[in-house]
């Protein structure tokens, strides 16, 4: 079964850091560009970051540039999002997805609040 | 960034009747490789998004054939030929031609 499973979400205070993980199974992970999409409460979808299959290229939304870092480990079929200097406006459900959007995880929730 | 503008933002529909959602991009979505990377996603209440359509009109597997996509350049449309109860949710278009990838605001489809 093709699957993406996110983990690492939780409640953090403003300014803190958090690392999200996404474990892939059921497809050739190392052949796919991957990314993170977030959805703030009651809002639409926003691409946060993307990484190509061989990690040769990454892209970030302006809203997270300089604070978030995407990486992947093809040997572990996993992609990660290291988030620092978190702000209240980063509160959202974070989905892991293939770049083309054909596979999505169920999401992990991050709440940034004091 | 490429701005994706959907209309309407709310779409009350009658079961069994057709529905149509428009998506316009601020720039042509024709890629230098000749393809047009415009996708449509459905997000049912409480669920993750699901891709319905890729590259304007390609239907994903297990997507009912009542869903169809069309358009070119900057103007695109998602049509549902006969709305069913399970089609309730929010629909998003997304461009995959430029960085960063961008979504439309979403169109909420509900049963009238």
C-alpha cells in the first residue's frame, strides 16, 4: 500500500524548534520529489517546502525561508522538516506529499502558542 | 509568485446536477517542456487532499469519470457532470509550472 506517515507534531512555544518526519512506503521513494504542505485552521493549502529526489534542489515559501530546512534520507525512505523560530502563524496541519500531489499523508498538527 | 484565483468560492449544488469551478492563473502555465502543470484536488471534510486531475485533464486512478478538467494557458475548469453527496468538500487548483507551487483559495462545494 502506498503510504506517507507524518510524525513530530505537537504544542510548542513561540521561538522554539520542532522536527517533522515523514515515512514513505509502497513506492520507490528515491525517485520522487517530496514536500510539505500546510493548512492553517479554517484556511487553504500552502506549499511550505520541496526537495528533489536526489536532494539537489530545495524550495521554500517566503513565509518560512531562513527558518525551515527540508532534508531527506532515501535509505530510510524519509523526508524531514526542521522548523526553528516558530511563530503563532506557523500553527497548522502539516502534510507530507509527493511534489505532484498524487500521494498525501494524513498530516500532523503543530500548534505554536504560549 | 503565480497567483491562482478560483471562482466561485462557494458553490451550492443540487444532487444530480452539474457543477463547474473556474481557476485562473496570473501567468501562463505552459512549461518550457510544453506541458501545462495544472492539477485539481478534492479535500473532503476532515480528510487529506486527494488529487483528481493532473496536467489539466488527466484523471487520476479511481477518480469517477463524472470529474473532468479542461483549459489552457491561464484559464482552467473543473466540471462535475452529476454531483453526488460524496462530492461535498473543498476543491483546489494548483500550478506546478513555477516555483513556488501555488494553490487557489479553494471552492467549497455543498449540497443545496
